C-alpha cells in the first residue's frame, strides 16, 4: 500500500477523535457548572422549607395532650 493512502484515513481518524474529545470536554464543563449551581442552591436554601416542600403533609399539625 502506498503511504499516502494509509496516512489519509489515519489523519481523519485523529481529527474525529479530537472533535469527540472536545465535545466531551464541553459536556463535562456544563455538567460541572450545573452541579455547582445545584450545590450552591441546596447550601443556601432553608432546609426546613425544602423538607416542607417535599412532604407538605408532615409536621403541619401537632396534637398536644396534657
């Protein structure tokens, strides 16, 4: 086989691999940003309000008998 014929598919494969890697890095960056945003939201939110939002029927009424 001719070296020129072999080098073209090899070069195309490298370009495709570099493009895939770039897309993956962008996706990982986006996921990291979203994770940090969620973490910040959770840490800044009122825990009691979050619990009430998840289970609104719990803790609203307390029966006290003496």
